[in-house]
């Protein structure tokens, strides 16, 4: 892991503690031997092995404040979270608001902390503590539009796009106004607002909303991103764009570090859903991994997020995937890119989270099997070079293994001497299948869906080049070659 910097902001000194990966002792031998596995408090080998966590302050704690969320940062560090993506922390517009809260993407002021969450000092303290725990904080940013009562509406009406003499609403959203990027003063004001948070709250990055908007030219980001990074005094500022850049190809070279693997996600929904076709999954995974447009940037992969299901909030990700949630979670952490967890996902929270109203997560209601699976997956992601993301030149090799069951998907990820074998069963019943092509030798099985509910454990065993495996319904196994 590259050294962490010490950052200074006005009136605030931040000292970062040393972050060293947890050592997992070897257990030699070829006879199956099972022992408990330490998966908590692991640290990513480097920036390509990180996990990002989306946090809705209103739903994360009963208080809904930065102070309350800050008191739970140790839990997220124990889980192994590297990046905290805060949904918009700014004040929300009240004019035309939807629900009791209004939309987090209809802002009243870009540089004012929502008093429901706290103050600027509270945000500074939150970031400071996150940094001490070796976590970064990225802010959600809304560049395309503002709320109807944003301070710019009266102070700078020229910043807005007009239609028939009236300020336009993007996509017929009645609670927001469209900004006009043909106005260079607006472009500078937007960049300055982002720099404000870098300088005043020591923010590490931005998740930028709706960057595929036809109203925001790609050239804006080519200017804004270097300016934001230059203002950080040597600290690297990460940029995630909410789009599949295939929808706006000029963004490939605009300076973003990540986009959403949106097309991959949607194709899996369309071609797998609640089904069992491993070939459908393999086809979409191959397209994801072979996309030649992503040579100099990475992608964020996800099973759910705050608006994946849509803004009617009538369903959640279990509605689309059902029992495929577990094997697809394994896929997201082991195949490609940087995996996202949406708050509550780590405990299998199934209640729809409506961001126009408060829907506080009940953290005592956990799915132990899924919770232990995710804990183990984060440890795998952190400690295995073969599970890194990154630029094309740095990515691990992917090799598909052959099976004799149409519901079983198997593959090897390899980087240097490190090899990880993943086997997934999408059938709704137990299956027995040959898995063919993995190197024969001694392995550590870090994940077994048949036993993980009892707690993380590893089994040292020997795999043959053609191994006959029994997998539970919607089951999964992950092996590391010794």
C-alpha cells in the first residue's frame, strides 16, 4: 500500500496511522484441515484492491448526523471499508420538494452542510477520524442541476438554461433546474465549489452524479479535474463518474478514475435475473473484462445502490435477483473492478431505502450467511493480488474453467504467483459438477457457502485438475492456490 500523506486544512491537523495488512498464517499439508479465518480489519494491498461504501446519513443511524455516523466508523474499518462515499451532505431545497426530506440531488447550496447532519466542523471531524482509520471520504456531487431555491437562482440566474423565458427542468424533473454549461462563469463556479470541500474538509474524492448529461460537455471535466487536483496541494483527488461511459464516449479521456459498469449490470438483470444460466453470466462477464475502452481507468461494479431499482422505491435488489444475490455478490468481489457496498447490504438488509424520506436501517436484523460472506470477500479482495482492479496493464488474468453443468460458472484470477479459483452455482438445487482446468495442487478454501453461516473459516485441501464438486443451491466456493 502506498504511503498515506499527512494533510493540513485551516485549523485542522490530521495524522494518519500506519496501515499494515493482516498476516494470515499458512497451514501446510494436503489433508483437508479446517480452522477459523481472521477476516476483520484487513487492509488493502494497494489502491486497486479497495472497497467503496455508499453511506446515506439519514438512514445509517437513528440520529442521522455526521457525529453519530462518526461513532460507527470503527465498525466500518473492522469490516474493511476503504472509501466512504457520502450521499450529498449539503442543504436540500424545500421548494418543490418530494417527500418529507426532498431529494438529496436537489441542492439549496453547494457549500453549506445540511443542518440535519451537522456543521462544517462535524464534517471535518468525520473526515479526520476516517483518515485516522485509513479510510478516504468521497462526496457525492450534483453538477447537472440544482434545487428550485438554490442560492444561484437569485444571485446568478444567468447560470441556468432557459426555455421560453423560463428556467428549464432536466428530464421533466419538477424539483430541479438545469444549469447552463455554455456559461464559462458557471463552469468556474462549479469547479470552485468542489475545490471548497477539498480545502475546507480535506475530501479525498468525488462521486459525480449524471456526468452523461448532454448538457455537460466532456471538455468541462478535462479542465475541472486537473484544477481540482492542483488545488489539493499534492494530494490525489479521486473521481468517479455516474455513467457507463459508453453512453458518452468523450468521458473516457476526461480524467475520471472510475465509471459505473452500468451496461454489465443491466445486461445481467436482463439475461440472468432470478435464473440459472451460467452461460448468460459468462457472456456478460467476458464483455465486461474485454472492453478495450478501459485501458487507463477502472470501473465500479455493484449489485445495488441508492437508485439502482428506480426512484419509485417499490422494490429492492432481492426483488430482481432473489437467491442469486449471494453468488452474484461473490462475482462482484472477485471478477473485475472496484466493488461497491450500499449501506445495509453488508447485513443483507432487504427493506427499500427511500431517500426522499427516512428509512433507518435496523442493524440488529442481519443475514449471518450473507454477512459472513461479505466479510470474507473483503478480506479476499484486500489480501489477494489476483483480485485487484486497476488499469489494463495492471489487471490480473482471467481464465474460464470448464464445467459439465449449465448452472455452474468457474474461473481463475491470476496475478504473478497468486491464483484464486471461484466456483458459482446458479441452480436452485444442489448440483454435482466437474470443474476442469485449475492447476492441480494444494489450496486454501476461504469461502464455502455450505459452512460460512457458522463463521469465516478456511480449509486446506488438494484439488485435482479435474475436480468433482458438490455445490449447494445458489452455492459458491473460493480457493487460493498455495
